[in-house]
């Protein structure tokens, strides 16, 4: 039986040297990183149930300045967490 190399003398096995090895290694590492992708986002802790809101006005019954309760993720926060300066009275 005749080997493939004997039938095609131009087919040679060459060892990869210095720069070729480094480039191949770098390509494999970069490919692995790309395929690994980004880690999943950590789960947000469950929000406590608060009053439903669409804007900060829904959480503050007519109050527009001073210490206010913020509307976050369509829920009023449990405590006053926002401060808006009131306009100076003349």
C-alpha cells in the first residue's frame, strides 16, 4: 500500500515555529474567550412590595421639594431617599 505522502511529494509536514505557535495559541485563547461569552447578569434581589407608581409625584402626595420618596422600577421606595431643593421664597 502506498502512502499519501509518497503519492504527493509536495505534501510535507512542517513543525510550527516561534511566531506561528504564538499566533495560533493567541487565536485559540481569543476564540475560547469569545465563545465563552459574558457571564450572566446576577439576579437582582426581589424588591419589597411598595405602592405602584409611574412618577415621583405618585409617591409624594403633592409635595414637590424637600425630602421625597423616589419611584424606582414602578414602585415607591420604603423611605425618603431623595432630596430636591425647594425654591427660595421671597
